C-alpha cells in the first residue's frame, strides 16, 4: 500500500515540471513585426502566431517553423493567431505558393505579456503637451515608442522623465478609427499644469486594447436591440393580444355579447364614476338599464360629484326648498303707538267729563 502511494507521489512530482514548462511556453509566440504580403490578414505588432496546422508552437525554433511552411507548398497552411486587440484567438488559412514557399512575414519570439504594456488615454488637459501633440481621450492607446522598449506601469513615466524638454515619439493606436500613428510630444514641467504630459493615463487589465469595431455604428433612428418595430403608419397591437392564457383558464372565457371595448377602455376617454354617497342603500339599476356615461373632463366630474353630495345632504336634513319670498306683515292689528304725557292727561280729562255728563 505504501509502495503504491510512493509511486503515485513520484509520478506527480515528475509531471509537475512538465506542466509548468508548458504553461510558460504557452505565454510565448512569434510576434509579427512586419507583413509584406497584403493578402494575408495579419497585423504587425498586434498579432502573435501561437500555432501551426493545429499544433501549438512550444519551442522558439524558426527552422522548424520554416520547414512546416515549405511542406505546405502548393496548399494552405493554418496559423493560429492570438490578437492583442480583444485578446482573442483565431485561425487564418494562408495559401503557400509553390515557386517560393514563403509568407513574407517577419517574426520574433516574444512573450505574449509584452502586449499588456498599453497605456489608455483617459483625459487630456487643454493646452498641455499631450493636447498640443494631438492625443485624444478615451480612443487613444500608447502601445510603444521607437526610442526603445517600455515595460511595466512605471515604464512610461521613466521614459517621459528622460525626455523632459526633448522630443519624444510614441506609437498611438486609436480604437475608433483602427489606425496606428506616430505622435510627437515634448514633455515639460513648465506648461502651467500638473504632470509632464498633461493627460490622465490608465494601465492594467481594465485598459487593455479592446476588440475592433467590426460592426457599423447604429444610424440615426435605429435601435440597438432586436425588438418589434412599428412604423408611423402601422398600428401597435392591443395589450390583450400580447398575453396568451390557457384555454381552460377563467381569463380566457368571455361572454359572447361582451365587446372588445368593454375589456380595454383607455383611461383618457372615460373618467372613473364617483364613489356612492354615505347612507345610500338603494340597489343600483341593472347593467342593461344604466345610461351610458358621456366622456367628461375631470373638472366636470368633480362638479357633478359635489352637486350630488349637496342634494343628498339637503334630503337628509329635511330642509324645505324656498319656492318664493316670505309675505309682508299685515297693515291692521298692529300694536298701539306710544303717546306723550300731555296727550294722556287730555284723554283722561275727556273721559272724566263724559262720566260726569252721564
């Protein structure tokens, strides 16, 4: 038992170096430095040849690669290409001519990680050296320089410090136009802002070269999603036809005399009926006997509601309706008017005289 375990462990130890070496070799490839054949869809600097005829290239042997190409004279050779634009792998079929079995490519054995040394231009300050040099925000990527190799996040900063107040050439790739151009910048500390270039740079996994724009941009009026399109003269289907219900469900069964207008009524055409007044217990009329309500504005609906409430309040309070104005008071039978003391004395003397004469 222990002998079998030891043999298993020794086998794992023997397989570990080969696995690590395979991983390290998988990170290398033949970088295309120059392409003299315009018929071959391979981009210099961005494309790496990592396989040939379905086999991965594990050794930097240029002679074996050339022999494999010559063996395919008169036919096609399949090259596996890794692209720094979008970090994608594709296969390219190339016809190898018989007289001179060459492809017209200049290759160099290079680690694929060298394509990660890319600086994304995020922002450009006006009147800065980067602005004067013609760098564009968001679309430009610094991919290299003719002055030498630049590696790591701090590599570009060190290069800029070495070229202060001197002309610095940079290879810049623009993603929107898919072109690579040579930009000339003069770094300076005295241009009036922060930094020697005057631009904001991004580096790392989030700022790698994106995939090329193979699809044309959407034109004016076009949509970005595959959904139902309706023209100006085409009516949209009602919302009832957008849902399907099982044949046995209650929502699917409707009466034969029920019209489609009873199912779907636009909210802007008919206002909702007012709530029933308090204390009303009389049952409503049958549906067939009800009068059809006319379309009215929200203001008219509120006026009708308040009038109904006022009428119901008068009926509950038993307030008699005023039909005419009250009659005037009668002219006869009113209270006697008040008399002065002299008139009272005269009236009393007259009454005494009448009693004496009698």
